[in-house]
C-alpha cells in the first residue's frame, strides 16, 4: 500500500504495489489516449524541486499531475530560489511541504531524497538522487518491458553503459532481481556495477559481466542502453578514457532477435545512432511516453482515496 507513503528507493514499492501500478497505468493510458483527463486529485498540489537538469522526468510528473486534475508549483532553476541565498535543503523542504500535498525532488547528492523525506510532513518522491536511485524511472521501465514484450519473467536483459553512476540502472537491477530474468552487464572496467548494489540483490548467480556486446547481443530480449554521464566523473581523464565506448547502430541491431526491444531512459548522446530510431526494436520514445500514465498511477495511489 502506497497511500501517503514516500517513494525514495525502488525497495519502497513491493511486488503487489508494482502489479497494481501496472494495471492502473493501463487505465490511465486509456484515459490519455481518449484525449481525456480526470479530476481524481482536484485540489491537490504537487511541488517539484529540481536541483539537476531534467526534461522528461519533470515534464511527465507535471503532465501527470495536471491530467489527474491537480496543480503544480515548481522550482526548476535553483538559482532563482532561496537555495541561491544559502538556504539548506531541510528548510526548503519544510517550506515546500507546507505549500503542497506531495513533493517530487531531484538532487545531485545521493541520499538527498531520503533526507528530504525526513524533513517533509508530506510524501516525497525521489526523481533521481545523484548516482543513487531513480525509482519512478524503474516503474516505467518495468511497465514498458511488460507491455512491449508481453512479460518480464523469462527474459534476458542486457544493460550497457554507465553501470557505476547510473541511478536508473541501480534501481532497475534491484527491481529485476525479484523476477525470473537473466541479466548481462556490459561496461568498461571502471564503470562496473557498484558492490553495494550487488549486496542489496544478494543472489548474483543470474548476473554476468562483459566488456562488450558481441557475445550477448544475439540472445538479448531487452537491450537497456544508458548514457555515460560526464557530470558524474570527478576525474575528466577517466571520462575521456570511456567516452564513446558503445554505439548501438543498424549493424548491431541486425544481429538482435526480431522481437527484441531497445530501451534507454534518455537523454542519449551518441550511444544509439539515429538510424536505429526507425527500426522496429527501438522503444525508447514509447518508454518515455509511458512516463505520464505510470506517474499518474503512482501519484494517485499515494494521494488518492
Ligand atoms: C536519467 C537520469 O536523469 O537519471 N534520465 C531520466 O531521468 N530519464 C538518465 C541520464 O541522465 O542519463
């Protein structure tokens, strides 16, 4: 049950919650596709606090709240808020929670959303905390896999790119460890999955690590590509050594199963070539589209009756 609860980590959402959210997302999607909105959350206010760049996540949260009949107040540029005067996160959160019913926060520091949830007397949703987690992206990623391939169980999921700093990866692997899937992790040595994520998962027997895609691409059902995140590197020489490590192009996709799918949380830089966008396996724009119905479902479960 998510009623009045914060979602800071994907572990805050259990498998019953997930199944319920998938069903509710289907119904929210039907509402959107009929061109409609609802007034389920009329009179409710969402505060969105984005201390890091975002396009999809912020817009889809705000669109979701509007489609639920609620309204949104936002700080998208911290330079224009009192943060620029030196206000602490704790004080900003205390204020935001006195002006709203739910807070969505993105912050460059790992643990910031957890901290925010301690100071807020409203539910807090983590929209990405540094290299930590991005639980709502994971809910929409799982929804996309289920919708676009029929099921999550039984699949071979290959994740490629920045597994070290990628918060979408951390949340997704933790969630997938509860399903019957095989996971291939493909990255340069210095961008391997952090040990603490393995510790959370426990059983690592269904996860294998590789340096390149060649030996796993033909067996893959879901290829989950991520951006190498320049902004997370403290040593720019390290970044230079891995830039452009992977590129998904038409030639690589021709080696994939016909019914495999390619996902990416976006934004992409050069890790998926534009020619792939037209291929049937490409689902990353569809995935981004599902962000609205999935976030409608989540916000409604937290704030609704
Ligand atoms: C991701 C993020 O911010 O973690 N994007 C997103 O939310 N869709 C991935 C990224 O920035 O590379």
